[in-house]
């Protein structure tokens, strides 16, 4: 990662809290979800970091998060559905809310697993943990230009 990477991008890459809250604070606008894919499948092999036994239901989700009317980042996640209560499951399956908003009432933290630079953009993978149990493994692709003044509305 370049040493001169702007502080706001470093904060997004290294936060152990909600990306939703951080984006909303940075842009002073709500995060909106563009759902690309939302599929429940118990047959696909899940990431080992999710610590999910074979045959358990997992939600495979792909979204684009928009802030202030423009795309801010892309995210892919795998969620252990049986670790969420019924209300949170329904909201996740609906797909219209960011995960950070859905888990906001829970005591959670993010564990950073990796950061990779690719063509000037950054991809970070983390897992969301509540108690000692992983709820989700999330990969977020953050464009290096996310805070460029020319791109902010």
C-alpha cells in the first residue's frame, strides 16, 4: 500500500467498525444499496473464516453501496444465516439495507483479514464477529478516487 495514501482511504481500509456508518459520516449522506445478487445456498463451500459447518444455510450477497447518489464501493459477502435472528434474516434476504445497518443493534467488531491493491483501487476482506462467532465474511472494493472532489456531488 502506498505510504502517501490519503488518510480518509486509510480509515476506510482499516476500520474495525461499520463501513456503513463511516461512509455516512464521511459524506454526510445515507448509504443506499443497489442489490446485484442475493442467493441462499447451503451447497456452496463457504469461506473457512466463516467457520460454518457444511450444509448450513449461507447468504451470498453482492451489492454496490451508493452515497449521495453515486457509487462508493462494491461489496461481496457470505453470511451465516442461522446466526441472525428472524428479523435480521428477513432484512438480509430483502437485500435493501447495508449489513452495517442491520447489525447495528448487536455488539459486533470487524476482523481485518487482508488488504490488496489492484490498479490503484483497494480490496479489503474482513469478517464481522459477534461474541466469538463470525456472522459474515465481507470483501469490499474501494476505489482510490472515492474522495476525489471532482467525483463528489
